[in-house]
C-alpha cells in the first residue's frame, strides 16, 4: 500500500486524503497551521512513499523536505497534470498551491502506482 503524507500550510488536506484513500493509498494528514514545513520529517518518521505540500507558493514544504531529507521534489505546481508529470519524472515530494481536491489525491496515487507497481 502506498503511504502518502499530506501537509497543508493552513492545516487542511482532508479532501486530498479522501482521493488518496479512494485510489487505495494510506493518507496521513499532518495537523495544524504550518504543517507543510513538517512534511519531510513526517515522511521520514512514517517511512512514506509520497508527500504533498500545499501553501500559497507551492514550494516551502517541498523544498524543505528536499533540503532536510533529500527527497526528490517539484514545487510551484498548480494542476493535477503537473503532479502526474512530476511523478513520472521520479519526484516523491510534490509542492502545490492550495488545491485540497479529492481528484488530485486520487489521480496522483494512480500515477504513482503505475511508476511503482511493487507498492500497489
């Protein structure tokens, strides 16, 4: 099962989590304000496969996860398709502007499964 950490600057992410679970993944939503800045640590602690960071710029949490733990990241994304392309390019930390949408979680996990069938 693919384990996904969702960290939103405003403490949201519940809709993305619903999409992750609909695709058969396990969603871990980091609680509280500024959660995006804790993404890398929670991914590391939970041994997660994939992480989503959400903030205004779509970059802070993703860049921090890369700097602290070396997770391959792409940030500044504003669409589901950009996230799918990032997964196809081998990224495991995805930084978006605020997009708490079930479709985002579901489609990204489905794309990740195609790239990593051993985890599906």
